[in-house]
C-alpha cells in the first residue's frame, strides 16, 4: 500500500495504476477500486486528489451506461457517494428538476418502462424528443378528458419542455404540438413561425 508521501506525488490516473492497475470498465473493478480508495480518508491527503479520484470513478461509471442496467449504475453511484461523502462535498449531477417528470412517470405505466425511462429518472436532462412527445400526448389527453387541472408551476414546466422540443427543430413534433388545441389553450400559448424556425408565444 502506498504511503501518504507517495500519494502526494501522484495524480488520479497514476494513483489508479499504482493502487489497482486495472481499467475501471466493469462493475466488479469499480466496486473493488471504490473499496481500495478508502486509503484517501487518511489525514494528510490533499483534497484535490480525493476530488479528482471521485470524478475519475464517477466518469467511469457514466461510460458504462450503454453496457449495464440502469439499476447497476445507480448502485455504483450510491456506493461511490457513500465512500467519499465524509471527505469531500459530493457534486450534484445536473438535473432538470420539475413537475414534468411527474407526468412523464404517468405517461409510462408499469410494463411500458424500459432502460431509457430509468435513465431519465437518474438524469432528467437525458429525456428524448420521443419521451417528451409521449408525455405531452398524455397531458393533452387527460386535459381533454378533464381529468387533469394544471397548476401554474406545472404549466411553466410543460412550456419549458415544449420549448426544448422546439429547439431540436424536428418539424414532425412541432406540427403535432401545434395541433394540441386543448393543451395550448390551457397553457395560454401559441407556437408560431420565427425567423429561426418556431417559437412559443404567450397570448
């Protein structure tokens, strides 16, 4: 095992090589290195190497998203946070925390939820155009049936997501949104032509 003085002379990649000597590309390897990294809890270890090691492991977990189940990603992220939360301030992952995700969950009931659904719950910013559209369709349908009364913060978050969809410049979804008469009236908006494409106009 390395001494504190030896650790001080290494960056996070050199530390990984010295302590473990393997790539962080499997669940087991990441779990093993998270356990090994508790050496960084010793007094005298620079905060920078602790933070950089956390970031290195976190990035390695993120790169595995295409290969493992979402629940495995969440499990590894929680293990990592548990190991480091007492020695550094854990950086929060960027998320779009809004009420739209509440409707998103309702739009994808049990049996219709796949890996993409779970990834949106992990990081709301990963929501796809199709997922936004499916959720808007659900909201519009419930409004037509008068099963849904939208609060002001919910309206704002729905409009924000509609703008996100417009920004993607997919004319198919834009035209479909323009035809959602009931929802557009409730939101008190209109989707209009703009010199750069389309935009949302408040009425």
